[in-house]
């Protein structure tokens, strides 16, 4: 009997202990925050950050898991690094993560009026509707097609001239010139890079803005430092804003004078459209001159740098992978031929070219992380995410995940033509590939960017063979990235082009 009682007591004890453990761990799991490294007082995990934040977060998620948290000073952050988590944050809990984190630099440079960083409210909804259905809708994009065609032709002619002489070519500079001319023609009806000096000025401003927006300011993340400018970011932001404001104020004032003498007429660019809205007083929200300047800056930074970056990465990968270049050229030669230049409308008929573009976005997303901020508490994957938590979805890391992509570091466009990956697109519906974001906060300029990327990458493949400079003995393009909000190559891409079509085909004669 003693043995029976002892066994009974032992069984009751073990069952009770198991039940208590289940209740305690269940409660702890329900209320737990995501895992992460131990934070230091005051600075949190700032000491762990490298210059390329998406690299640092990628390395940390390899150790702590695909959903983890860090503290940047007094700011709680969570990092998501799988398509499943991206979907849960950006689709299932989209409204909770509908805000964007502001910074001192963003507020100063954008007049505290940026559309891209504005809260999810009436102003954001109004501008998003204008962008989607008016400014960047299909009808308006078709209206501006001649501008894009002319600028691409001018770009190709410049490359053709370099190819004839065998000169070294700064591809990065030429791409910034092309994309800035396209967006400035659509926005303001001016070519902002007609001379080398102007090209450098535009490129410098864009690079300064994207870089300063991507820097962590101690004043923003450690509460008792908010009145100090230890890194000089406030001073630099004010300098950028002064230079930008002087340029835009002159452009807007000149246009207003021109409109008074012309007495109406059809709006010819985005500036005219917005001045019409301001004049009519029919805007659904308060839309001021500062809102206009901030919106133009949004378009310039989003429409110039990112497109140039992805085309630059594509060319670098094609130089390093000449077999891919030859295969893409063969497809274009078959579908388009060598007697006319590839056009935007050819895109749907060129599956391998589209695969090259997808593969470039996979390995080199121009904006490597999507950032959001929670507006209320929520639970993701069993973990509590408090309100005002900063979210980073590391799409750069997802592009290098061997659980998602076979041999992820290889540039292999063929993967997107294989059965299991053939349906993946870049428009925000497939969470393993989100170069333009997704949902309400997705990039409003996506349709324009896709058209530009298809025609630019397509024509540089069609018209030229790409080579490293004769004196470059490395054999490969250096693929190091530059720190900042965007992820361009660290150094300008310098190479040679060898024309493979008749110059008369490019010039149209």
C-alpha cells in the first residue's frame, strides 16, 4: 500500500508541476516581448550597430531568430525577417503599423509636411488618392511617355558616343542624370541636369537627403539628448533645407508669374496641377506652399535615386555574370530585333528581362528595410508588441535567406522562370519580394518605376556589351554598399560600353 500511495502522490505531484509549468509558461509567452540581446543602460543596443543597419539586423536575426527586438536608446524596435512575419505585420496588422517614424532631419528638410512620413490620416489619404488616380495613374503616365522616351534616347546617345571612342564611362552619374531629368520634367517641366555642374548639384542634394534620412540621430533616440546636436545633423539638415528652399521658391515663383501672363490653359506638369488645386481652394485638406515643396522633394528623392540605384546594380550584376547578359540579349534580339529600340510596351513579352529585374530587386532592394511604427499594442506570433514600437521589415535579409531562395547569393534570374517561383511579382502581393512595399503604405510611384526600370535596363542590354575598364585587373565589379536610407553601390560604377546596334537606330534617323 505504501508503494501505491507513494506512486499516487508522485503522479499527482508530476501532473501538478506540469500543469503549473504550462500555466506559467503560457502566461509568460502571451505577455513576452520578442527575444533579443541584453541592452545596456541608456544606449540600449546602439553599440551593436554598424554603418549598414540592414546588415547588422540580418546578423542579429541569424542569432536571435526572425522576430527579435532591440532598443535604440529609449526606442523599442522589432525586426522581422521572413515573408510570413512580413505578411502578419504589413497585411494582417496593417492599420496598427500604419505610422512612420519621424526624425529631426526629416522634419527640418521636409518642412514638417512630408507626405511619405505623414501619419495615416486625412492629409495622407488625400495625397495618396491624388498620386494613385491622377498624378501617377495610367492616363498621366501615358501622357508623359514622350518625355521618358526622349530622355532615354538622350541617355543612350551619350553612351553610344562613349562607346565609339572607347572612353571610360561613369554609369552612376549618367543614370542619375537620366532619372532626375525624367522626374524633373514630369514635376516641373525643366531638365535639372543639363550641364555637368548642375548634374553634380542635383546628385549631391539627393545623396545628402537620402543619407541624412538614414542616419540615427542621438537626439532622436536618447531622450535627455534631444536639445543637443552632437552629430551636427540639425545643422546639416538646416543647410540642405535652405539650399533646397531657395531653388524651389524661385521655380514656383517663376511659374506663378508665367501662369498670370498666360491666363489659364491645360496643366502641363505636376506643379501646374498642384498650383491649380491651391488656387481653386477645393483641396480636401489644408494644402500650403510648404506642403507643395515637401511633396516635390518626396517625388525627387523617391523617383531619382532609387531607380538609378536598381539600374546600376543590374548593370553591375550583368558585368559580373556575362552569361546572363548574353541570354537577355538573345531574348531581346528575338522579340524586338536590332532595327528599333526596345519600348516600355515590349516589357510583357520579355520574360527573361523581367526575371533579371526581379533578381536585381531580390539581391539589391534600393530601400533595404521597410519601416513602420505601431499606433497601439498588438500581438504578433505570440509576442506582445507595444504601441510606438518601431518596426523594421528586413527585405534585404529575406532576399538572402536560403530557406526561401535556393543558392541565394547567386545572381540567377532563371529561378523566376521555374514553376514554384514563376508567379512571384514585385507589386506587393508576394511577401518574399517587396521592393515597393505593400498595402496602404506601398510606393505610390510603383507603376512609373516599373516602366522606367524595364525600358532602361532593357535598352542598355539591347544596345551595348558591358566591360570593365581596360586598366581594371580585378575582373569583377566591387559590390560593396554605401550606408544610408537607400543601398546604392559604395563607389560609382565605372566601365566601358561596346555598341551592338547601329547608332542610327538609337538616334531614330
